[in-house]
C-alpha cells in the first residue's frame, strides 16, 4: 500500500512537470501574438522592459516568416523531452535516469542563459527569467528523484523479506 501511494505521488508530479514542459514550449509558436500581449500587459512606466519588448517586437515582425520556424522546433523539442518522462510513469525506479537527465538540463540552463544571453546582448533581468525555468524545474524533479530512491529502497526491502 505504501508503494502505491509513493508511485501515485511520483506520477502526479511527473505529469505536472511534463505538462509544464510541453506548455512552456508550445508558447513559442504564437510568439508574435504573445509579444504584443506582453507589451500591452507590462506597464508603460517600466521603461527598460518596454524598450526591450519593443526590440523583440520589431525583430519578430521584421524577420522573414521562415525564420520563425525555429520557434516551432523549440516547441517540438519541449514536447519530445516531455514524452521522455513517460518512462518515469511506467517504471520510476528503472527510469530514474530520465529524472536525472531533466535535472542536468535544468542545471545547464544557468550557464547557457548567462553565456548566450551575454553574447546576444540580452539584459541580465531577462537572463534571470530564463534561469528561473531551471531553478523552478529542478525542484519537482529533485523531489521525484528522492521519492524514486525511497521507492527503490522499499522494493529492495520487500525482496529481501520474500527471499528470507
């Protein structure tokens, strides 16, 4: 019974993470509409942010539409990575590597955002927003990993009891 509750918690958090990952990626598809919405949502008194959003808006609306195809692939990658986590739903102990892979990806967001953000002239405050995906993403993954390790230990104890 204890294992079933543990598995249900692992599955619930994993499904949440999968959905969040897929949705965050899919938001890249309507990027032109979203930038207009964001410009309208951000107060005009936030001058630095409005200036940056204007730069993004102008770039998005002046580039060739085929260039935006890269955003479609970004969305696709998020969905594909989310699908990897089906393995965790099926057999958490065997597929703990998927959770660890996700944790590594979350950690790698930090240097990538700072290095490439600096290279591309992205403001520090925006780089920190990008980093927040890794910081907030690793929390549920870390928790799921701990639950899986506990589940593995419980399963090993049950096996020892069956043998002896």
